[in-house]
């Protein structure tokens, strides 16, 4: 019986969901202990650093990680060695540049952190994408390990140290460092394989990755611009409170992020748009359950877990959930667009959403503070989702209702596969 359960759990989508639910639980605990340890003010400063890192890691990554699925589909697994060597080369060049600039410039501590951690983030994104395509279960298992290690690290700091911004920065660096080391060990043999990285091929990667990079940048700006625009309009403590609402709402995205990874791997290996519609149905169904749980338990949970210092995070969470749920469609469809070479379309649609987000934040933040930022996010997220759904339905001829929630055929198909696995 145990062997049968293990066989079921090893199925990519099943393992992906299991790992994400584990990650959600660990992430909740991490968020609680990090917020308790740092306090609202330092938590706000860390949120600003994370927001800047989210942008710099994308820009300096140049979309190279986004190009792996396409070139893997085109040339096969010989790309592993080439991409690993490229990632190491980029890391060393960026780290050298960062150290020189830190030496020459008189930078605030927050921006020193950005310069040091950005090369690590760029490297981690590339090797993580390689693992996602080649070994989706291994990638999800590694993420579980990294998230759990991050939680333990914060617990140790909470017990033995007093909160400072440097320790807040160390928490950010720790996760990226563990992830990068783990994936490097996994692909260490490919690093020493003989392979040629010609200048023309590297230019091809950057050209291909340019629009996916811009698309991801627009997406990240959609998520991060509110925190950046709040800086200077409200206190760091209020940004800390807002960041808790954002983190709680964003946990719902962990499900589509995991499912998207397996979907990308499957489509890169031959499946079509129906796979994307299937993933959307599963994600929407699971996330509806999460939303109901947050609505029922979220207020009491925040009061109990975070304390009175973070009072006000629950209303922000509820506001953001109204926008986060529709953005599930963007996450899946944008990944599909990237694989079929429609990254320019994703960039255009995301640009419209980001411009709307910036304008809405500009108008609403001075009027309503952190609540205005939440409303602006809802407006832009909803617009983004509508644009991606219309485009996807038009190019694939898949109807909108086929992407909403799991249907009878999905349940019957899952039941049949389950019986086959159990019967083995």
C-alpha cells in the first residue's frame, strides 16, 4: 500500500501540488517568524529591498532563463551544459562589477544588499529553470528543502539575535544562496562537460530572452510597484503591514507557480494548449479553496500569529485577493505564450496593465495610503487577466468556460488514473 501511495505521489502534477502545499505551510510559518523577529519597521525596509531585487534580477538576467525551454525543445538536453556555464559566467561578471561599484560609491545599506544579492538571484533563476524543465520533481523537492531551511534560519535568529536590518538582509541572501548551491551540486557534472559557448549563440539567447524578460519585468512591476510607490508616502511600519497582506495574498500564487512548472516541462516536450487549459482548471479550483480558507480564518490568524503590530493587514489581504485570483490566468497563459514564441504579445498586454497600475497608484496612494495601493493592484490585475484570457481563447479556440474549474471529465480521468496506479 505504501509503495502504491509513493507511486501516485511521484506523478509530476501530484508531487507538484504536494510540494506547494508543504511550501505554503512553511511559507506561512516563515512569514510569521520573520515578521515577529524583525518588527513592522525593519520588515518594511526588507520589503523594499525585496521589491528592488525582484526588478534587478530580471533586468540583469536578460531573459536567459526564459529562453531555456525554447532551446531545450529545439536542441535537446545538450543545452544543460551550455546554460550552466553561461550562468556561472554571468554570476562572476556581475559579482565583480557589484564589488567594484560598492567600493567606488557611497551607498545606503539597502542598496549594498541589492548589489550583492542580485548576481546570486540571476544565477539561481537560470539553474532553477534548467531543473524545472529537466527534473520537475527534483526542482519542487529542492524548493521544499530551501523553504524549510529558510524557516529554520529565521527561527535560530529569533532565538539568539536582536533584530537589525543586516539580519533582515541576511535572511534574503540565505534563501538564494542555499538554492544556488543545491542546484549547482545537482548539475556539477554538466559544468565540466565539453561544450562551446559561441558569441553568436549567446547573442541569440539575449535576443530571444529580451521580450520574455520585459514581460516578466512588467509582471514584477505589477506586483512590486505598489511597495516602491508607497516608499516616501507612508512610514516603513505601514509598508511592513502592507507587505504582510501582500505575502498572505501572494501565497495563493504558489499553486499556479508549481503547476506552471510541470506544464512548461510537458509542453516543451510535445503537449499542446489543452494542457494549459487543464492546468488553469486545477489552479482555479485549488485557489478557490484557499480563498475560502483565508476569508474564514485570516483575520483571527493574523491577530494570533503576527500580533497587534500588524493590525490592518487583513483588510489589505482581502482587497488584494480580489486581484490575485484573476492573475492566475496570466501566470499560466504567459508561460504558454513564451513556449510558443509569443513573448512580444505578453509584453504588450503586461505593459498596458503596468501603466494602469502606476497611474492608479499615483492617484490612490495619496488619498488612501496602503489601501489605495491595494485597490490599484486589483484594477491592474483584473485588466491584465482579461487581456490574457481574450488572447488565449482567440488563438487556441478554447472556450473560456473550459478554463474555469475542474469538470466531470477531469474528475473521471483522475479517478481512472488513480485506480490504475493503486491497482499496480
